[in-house]
C-alpha cells in the first residue's frame, strides 16, 4: 500500500515540477524576450495590495471584486487582497515611485502569480501565472498595436499557429455614456434575474460578459458600441487595425467583446485558442486611459496585456507543438569510483562555466545505471571516467545520439566538447 502524503496543494492550485516546469519557464522566457527587445523595463510588485486598490481600480460590480478576490484583514488591521490581476498594482507602483515624472511613455513588463477564487477546471485555476506588459503615458494607437504584435510574436516564437486575435473598441468617456444608456434601456426590457437586473443598473457592460447561453441569446439584438463611437474613437480604432494589418497580424472584430475588468477604454483585445474548449482565452488586454485618475493619480493614459502561462502551455499541447525546455542538458558525466568522481567534478565545473549545461551521476552508481540516467537526461554527450582512464589521463566522450565514443585527454575535454556543441 502506497502511503498518502500528509499534505496536498490547495484545491484549484498546482505544483510545477520537472520536466513540465521547464516548459513553463520556456513559455515565460518567450513572452519576456519579446517585450525586452522592445525596450520594456522589468517591474515587480507585492503579491498582496490594499483591497481598496482593486475595488476602485477593477470595479465594484465586477465578478473579480464581488466573488473572486482572496481578501483578509492582517494582524495589524489592514484590509489586503492577494492580487487578482497585474495592471492596478503596476500603475500604483509607477505612481508611487514617480516613474510618470520622467520621460514618457513608461514601458514596463512583469511576471508573477495571481489569485482568484473561481470554480476550478482545466485552464481555470485559483492560482495562476502571467507575464504582463504595460505602456503608460501615451494615447498613441501605435502602442496598442505594438503590444498586440509583441504578444502574437511571442506565441509564434513558441511555434503556435492556432492563436486568434479578437479586437473591439469600447470607446472613450466621450462616447461610452450614450452607449451605456442605450444598452441599459435594452436590458431593462428583458426578463432578467434579480442579480443580473442589479448589474444592469450598476454597469450594463458587465452583462455582456455573462457567459450563460440564455443571456447570450437575449443579447442577440442588443446595441453595439461600434454604433456609438465618436470620430476620435473611430479614428483611433481604425489606426490600430491598419497597423496590425501592415504588421501581418490577422485579427477578427467582435463588437460584443468585453473583459471582466471595468477600467478598459477604447482598444480591447483577446488572444484565443480554440483547442482549449470553454477557457479559450490565452491572454488579453486593452487600453485604460482613466485608471490613473481613479486611483488618485494624474491623467496617465495606458494600455497593456497579460498572457496566461499555464493556458499557453495547455494550448501548446492541444496544438501538438513540441514542448520547449524538455531536454535541458548538454553533458552527463559518469564517474566510476571516488577518484573518478573528484576528477569529473572539476571537468563538470569547467563545462558549466563555459556555458555548457552539465550534470553528473552521484551516489556511486554502476556503469549500467549511470548510462541509463545519461540517456534519460536527454544530454548530447556522456563523459565516462574509470580507474584505467585516470591512469591514461583520458575521458571517454560518448555521443548519445550516434553511439560513437572516443578518448580525449583531460586537458582537452572542455574545448573538445564545447567545439562539438558549437559553443
């Protein structure tokens, strides 16, 4: 009978363990590489913030605030919340540290864990990882397009071809009030449950985000925001579309697209992968030109996105793309005996310092067991040293792909291996 562990990960959470954890790292790295190339600087914020930051920034009527936040009172009496999203904390940090008083725009990227109390299912977790990017201090539609292109290029760098870009404009505060009122009047004419009817009065846009089939059917004839855009909003949206087309990024327009956060204005987008079923969004974002003022700061228009790391890994699997990061080693060292172990320890250290990913068998394994471990490691070469090799000042270098083996002197083994690997 197998003993059960005393503790398990909390419901709706997970552990990243090898070898899949290497895939998670590779996904993060691919996302981060794109924004770093574009001049974004890294920012890191606490895992928890004042609860009021999210209530005010994300919106009191959103599901995130009303149902999904992990909020608690500290021993000191402070009301805090584990961060459910990244934009409000990043903007808070930018304002607190006066980043907006320097050259604009400020371009920031971040990576970390986020927390929402949701019903767990594949692709939806209570703890999840994201890579995010924000551009603060500009209303230029080129920034909207730039972020979308960078995300698409990250997915392409991972080998994905099944990600669709879905785009909409929610309009600015110049045009949105008229649309909000028209939508509210339409919704008031429907037979809605009490909770949804209350949401209509608080923020009718939230009803558009209701995924229940009966609600979606009732919205079939609802007014769309595209019919209410001001000339400036229309020009902004058209420019984003033109820039995406020029960059070779296909996109679909969805006039009913909304997202679960209240701070969005104008450009809104999602990255969707149809291989994930109901949880099809692998990332998304949009513009939030009034968020800084909601948080008590100066006017500081912004646009950003967050890309889901775990959902992207699931999409890679669904698409059948070879998972990155699975075979991380170049060399596996196999010492046969204590003296050999001391000799190969120095070789392994030199190889690592030369940029070669190297591991070494420990614990006095025999040749057969150590070579099985070498094969499982995915390394290109095995370095085998026994008593005779020490006496002859040689290392047996075995190519684990071809099976060929040759003797190389200890003094030449590091340059020999690095040369064979093309380092």
